[in-house]
C-alpha cells in the first residue's frame, strides 16, 4: 500500500487538535476516541475518519501528489500513537492524571512535528528498526 504523504500530515494536524483538547479538558473519553482512530490507522491509515476526510474532501481539490510513500511506516507510527493514546486513556480514566498528561504530551509533540514539519517520529523509528534488523 502506498499513500499520498499529505494524508498522514492532515491526519496529524487533526490529531494535534484532539490532543490539545484532551490536555485542556482532561477528557479520557476523547483520548479513547483518538485511540480508536489510531487502532484503525494501524490496520490501514486510509480507513481512519481523518483519512476518509482527506481522501474525499481535501485530496480532490489538490493536484496529484508528486510522490507516494510506503504505508508500512505510517501503520507502525499509528500503532505507536495507539500506545500513547491508551496510556492517556488509562491515566485520565483511572485518576492517574499525570500519566494521562504525559501520554497526551508525547502524542501531541509527535503529531505536531508531523503536521507542521513533516517529521514522523514513528516512521523514523520504523525505518531505524528495519535497518537494525538488517544489520
């Protein structure tokens, strides 16, 4: 599977907004909704609500992408995001607010870096792990 690289960046922008709201409100339930988005994205990023919004509302208004990217690093990044979202959920819903804040901050920083700078930390981790396995 290959992806339009603008799709994951769009998704990261929406994820950034979600985690800002989670941090402002302390909503473990909103973090749980984001965790579901990450779980779907770990299977296929194109099937997330954000991916569908991009595909049907944003992409048709843009020129075709100059290049496409492999979906495997993005799926891995979504799985990493799922872990941080679940930490956030566990923290907020169990009363361990500090754990919720830490999980949300990590997810927020990663999403922000991807949305604004195109730096996908999960994707970079995936590529590093592949290089380490090959060595």
